[in-house]
C-alpha cells in the first residue's frame, strides 16, 4: 500500500465511521453501571484507568466506542490476548459500552517524554516522514493525542511508552487486529518505522497532554 493509499484509506475510514457510528452504535453506555462492572479491570488497568505497570495500557479518558470495539475484538478472538479472553467471555454489548463510558469519564495521567527522543518523536507525530511514506500521527489521533471518536481513532496521549512500542512492533512484524480496512492502517504504517523511530514516537506520545489554562480550570 502506497503512502497516498494509506492517507486516502484513513480519510475514507474517518468519513465512513462517522456515518457508521450514527447508524450502528445507537447504544450508549452508562458510566455509573460501568463503574460497578469495572472492579475486575482495576487489578491491571488501575481503579481509575491509570495502570501502575506499563505492561497494561491506560484506559482513562479513552473513548467509549473504542473501548467497546476492542472488547468485542477480544471476545471474537480477532484480537488475541489470553488474559483478556477470560474477562470478556461473559460480557454483553451493553456491558462493553458501560465499561467504555466509565473509563471515558476518567483522565489519563500524562508521563514524561525522553528529551533525547523528543525531536524525532515530535517530527513523526506532527509531520510524519514523507521519504519513508509515514503520515503524521496527529492526522488521525489529533494534535493533542485525544483521538477521533467518530472515526474510531483512539486517544494516545499519556499512554505508556513501552505499551505503544510493543503494539507498533507487533504491527511491524505482521500482527493485526482483523482484516477490515480499519485494521489495515496501523500495520501498513508500522512496517515503515525503524526500531529507533518506534521508540521516539512512543516516548513522545507518553509525554503528550492537553494544556489546562487558568480560564479553563475555572470553568
């Protein structure tokens, strides 16, 4: 897949997913119900969605629809993980949306980017690398890393460096989360990244966070 094809596919997914969200995802999660159901999740992901270990991703602030979709992928074994398989086995679609709604109300605790990797990481995240046919990460995940709920692009800001690096390496080495168009985007991008570039952009993402102004804090 060429650079232009990757960009075009991402754009089409953004348009199509907004329409699909309206038509197929009328189900709305109940954050309060999700809080009660999230007790088991807290052991790995933290009671507020901020995991203590980089092995487990932070879920705090993640979009409801994205969390629900990933749980569905785990349940169908499209996305394979032995630990998650056991937890999702008995979840209903409503449970998945409730859990997503719960974690969406939380705020991810930002980390700190490695200053030695920040320049290259910022270059990839904000501008991509045309020579390597790598599009800018922020084109899908937003300038502040908050993602795009309608298009199904997840929040990345504050995510553990080690977790992002692991997922990029898995995609780079041929792993995927399904065969649909949405699942093809990241593997195509990741295979163009060197180990050094994966480390740089992953570290930069961990340090990403929204700036809270004095006026915003008072609202």
